[in-house]
């Protein structure tokens, strides 16, 4: 079989460790909306609801290696770009209808990610009852740091997740404030889609999301997982 066009390259994310060539191939990107109570409230929610999901294209990832600063081009069509720091789950073993009690066996590793959002386009889509694709799934909308194997990560309820902009604190919380835990999220996603090796799940953001602009540097961190540094530049 031959393609009539040159096949596009597979989106990949670097893997933390000693092998600089090791990468994680990306299949799909699932994102959980409003999965921290305080963020739900700041976005006009009640504080708790059933999880809902949206997706980003696999090639929306902006991979950043450990110790480096990624360059994200400020996207078109917006004047209100927001940051949303998130714990990212990298799936290594697929499945459907995965029970929460065995869900962690499907996790290959974890990373720090930022769900970048064209908030003005999202607000307009919400008002009109339209999909969020242009507000969430644009080019480079998913900056992500190196994925660290699960066995090398240390996560518990007190694990700190944070994001600074130009050295000023914007978001700061703990993983224990997730409304739906990682095993529960995997169970919910796998009830709607068949999870595949290479899938990434952005698990939700804490409160403190806010506007950023060209020249701003975003520094995100999850203790026991890693860090991510991105600068916004002109297109």
C-alpha cells in the first residue's frame, strides 16, 4: 500500500531520563473540564458536577524538554489567551470500560501540561451553544513537559501543582483537590472511548487561570513529576 501524500510525522513528547532520543508517541489528547472545585466556581459552576470532556488534536502538543524553554506562538483570532496548568496522564496500556480500581495499571507516566485557551472564543461558543474546538484545539495549545515514568513519580493528595507568570504566582493548589481522581477519570474516559497506548489525558486545572500576552514566560511545576517552561512569542 502506498500513500498518495507524504504521511505527516507522528506527534511525540520527550521522556524524562538519560536517553535524549526517547519519546512518547501521541495518539489522542483528552481533556477534563472543571475538575477542581475552586476553578469550577471561578468559571461560574456550582463546585461539583459530572466530569465532561473535550479533545485536542494530537499535533496540538508543544513538547518541551527538561531544562529548556519552549516557544509558543501567540495564536490568531484572540485577545484573551489564558493558561491552565494540569497534571497530564500518559496511557501505556489501552482498554475500554476500565474499572477505577485497576486504572493505574494503564498509566505509563505523568507530565506537566498547560491547556492554553482562547477565552474570548470559548465565551462566544458557550453563549451560542457551539463546540469549543477553536478555543481549545488550536496549534501549540497543549504545551507539555517531558513525561516521567509512573514508577519514578511521587504523587499524593498533598502534591503541589503550580504556575507562575514572569515569576509571579498565578495558580497554586494540590492534586488532592481534584474532584475526580486519576483512576476515576480513566474509568470515565474509557467508558466513552476505547483508550489506546499513546493517549494523553489532561486532568483539569485549579483556580487562578488568567490572561497572558506576548513576551510572558510561564513556569509550571508539579512536585514529584517535573516542570515546564514556555515563553509566548509573536507568530
